[in-house]
C-alpha cells in the first residue's frame, strides 16, 4: 500500500466528477447541524456575501436566501457546476464562480465571508495569503464565519487543531470572535472585523 497524500485540486475534481455529494453534505445530520450553525453565525440578512470553497453548493443555496448578492466560489470545474445547479432559480442575485484561492474574488468588499471545510487543504503560504486578502475584502464590522473540523483527516495538508486561530492570526487585523457551535468533530465561529 502506498503512502497517503494530501488531496489536491485534481483529487477534488475527481471526487465531484464521480459523486455529486461525496461527503453527504446535503442531508447527513451532522452536516445539516453545521449548516444551521453557519447561518446562525451570519445572523440577519446581509448585502454582499462571499463563500469560498463552496464544494457542491450544499451551503450555497441556504446562504443565497440570506444575501442580497452571493458569490459562491469553488476551485474545481465539476464543483462549480454543482454549485451552479444548487443555485438554480436564485440568479442573478446568487452566482457560482470558479475561483482558486488566493486569487482575487469578484467584488472589492463584502459584508460577510464564509469559509467552511477549506483551510486545512491549503498549505501555510496559501492560507496566509488568503488570510490577508480576507482582511482587505471584508468591510469593518463585517462578519467572517469559519466552519472546520477539529480532527485531522488523512488528506489534509495542515493539522485541523487550531486552524481557525492560525488563519485569524495570519490576517494581521483584530477580531471579536464568538463561538457559535462546537461538537467533538467540528466547530463554527463568527468573527467580526474590528477597526
């Protein structure tokens, strides 16, 4: 048996091409609870919302209901197509866009940014560059929702433990952090950008 490697974009592309929901994110009980926590962390309806690493769009449809404008971004072509299907009927208010982080998102500023199940798939350099970008793109007083596993899986590039703390430190700005929900497997936090 060969050595286990961290998953890359080609690996994600193959997963989404072979299965519309490889992690059962649409209806697995744990994923439904996580989605509710993400929405709770966002709070009331918002203007411009950016979702990074939208995967198959399982969170995107719910986020679209909370946003005046949603840019749901995904790095893979197969995933972007799945997000587009998930957002069907919400266009042009919500749009699926292909974006490989840390490339620049479509809008210069956002009222909220959601990053779920993405950070530990990035190497440290890419994550730090994304962190600085998020700090520039999120308006003062805006909300950043982070939702990530607390346990490390075989295909992660970085350890899950402390990933959200490391990301926030990499932004170089001050945050007010509110825990939204924490289980033995994952946690969701809502962070408000401070002046």
